[in-house]
C-alpha cells in the first residue's frame, strides 16, 4: 500500500516542476464504474462514467462501439481525491475522452463524464441554442450532486477540491460554470471576419445563434461555486463573450487552443478569449492539433462512419497531442487542487437581477382638525 505522505510529497513536487517532469510514472491503476439517474422533478437524465484511483489491474472493457482499459468496479485506493468533471464536445459522449479520464485517474483524480442528452453524438436538438448552454450546465452540476450523494463515490472525493475539463462545446460549459456571462459581444462582427465556410455562419447556424443572442443577458448566472479550477480545451464561443463577460469569473483557468483547428480557428476563438480574459488564464496552443485530435482513438466501427472525427491526424500525432494534453491538465489541476496551499476560494454567484421592490405606500392623509363650535 502506498503511504499517504509519499503521495502528498509527489503531488507537491508536481506543482513545482514543468509539465511531465515528475509524473513519468503513474501512482494508481484506473478503476471504472457507470452511474445513472432520472430526476423526475426536472426531467433530467444522467448517464455518467466515473474513473477513479484503484489498486486493481485494468482489463479491456467493451461498451460498444468503444473499448476502454480500466478495472471495472475495481477496489478504490484509500483516501479522498480531487474530482474533475468532464464535459464532452457536441459530437461526443461520456466515452469520447476515456483515455484522458483514465490517465488522470492513474495520477490521483476522480473523473466523471456525463453524456449531454440534447447535445451529443446521438442527439443535437439543442445545438446553437440558449437551451444548449443551460442544459449542459445543469447536467454538470447535477452530476456533481449525484457523486456527492452516492455512498460509493462520495467516500473517495474531496468535496473542497473540484475542477472541470471541457472540450469544444463542453469548454463553453466550463466557462459558464466558472462564472462567465454570455452577451454575444463579438457576434455582430464574427461572420465578417470568418471564412465563407465557417460552421457558425451557415444560414441555419447563424439564425440559431442570433436567436440565442436575442435572449441574453441571462437573468441569473450559471456558475457553480463548488468548482475551483477550469480547463477549457478549444471552446467554440469566441462570439458569445466580451471582456465584461468575465467580470465574475473567479477560478483559475487553463485555456487550450489547437494550432490547426479549422472548425474553431484560434484567431476567432481561443485567441479572442485569451485577450478578453486579460491575464486571467494560462493560454497554451498545441501544435498539429485540431478539435477532433483530443478525442480518444476511434474504435473500428467509427473509423469509416466518422472520418471527420477519427482521421484528422495520424496516430503518431494523436499520441503526441495527448501526451502534451495529459501533462498540461495534470500539472494545472495538481497545482490548484493537489493540496490546500493553492486551493482557490470561489465566492457565490452574483445576483444579476434585483427583485422588484414593492411600490411605496401612499403617505397617510393629513388628519382633519375638528372645528370647535362657537360658544
């Protein structure tokens, strides 16, 4: 059994050195379980994968079409660990980043990924809508509730050390949960600056985004103050925000761009967000990467069906991109969530709309003096 003091020492050292300098070897095996919940009161369905530090050896697990490597219901390592919530991109599911989740579990994190029911590989009904933003944020916060209330998972989670990783649309979700307030500050100019084939500027998408923008500002923040650190990987939301959008954004932020991303060009998204954040984020661009390259290598059934997801980079490039991403994510979250020293304090979300004050009561009528009768 590993000594807690040794683990803590290694975590502290990881905070002091550059990416990959300490954690050449992993501390744990990756355990895995699935969870689900149907919340009748708000019609919210949660299908969740959980990876966690384990002492059991992994094996190949088949969840068609995906194959993952983990110890199914493996015995959990002793102790309480930081929790990382994972929000997938629009064309993904809770399995899409399974290798990233497993690797982080091996380094001492619990990782929970939910399938966003209205914005995933199987259903994109809410794409480019205000409901997409709201529903995704609700599902992440509800997943956090589920893990905190479940006896199996709550024992191994430190409720004070919670972060979020978002990819693509999930990165926008992560920004919202960190306190960003969309106001479509860059939308009026976006399509004039974009290429003619930009995904966001087609007739249908442009109409949907304009309808979304017409419903802003939000009446209340979507921030979840339990989240202490945010990693946003290739967010496609440069048009949704202005500098004022981040006035209530408090957690430390790792912003990751993809150098070769044609779906979400850095010049229109991550570069823009980095400028708007005015030094609040650590911004890293990964060479040879695009949005799809952060997804785990596709299983054979998906290779031919989704070449735009599975074949945008070579296997060698994908491996190199993932190694760089693992190092960035583990070092960032270990620094802020690996112990008490750098743990951020996040205030409650702001009150954006004041309740209407009741109309003042009319002043009382002046008393009438009784006239005395003459004597």
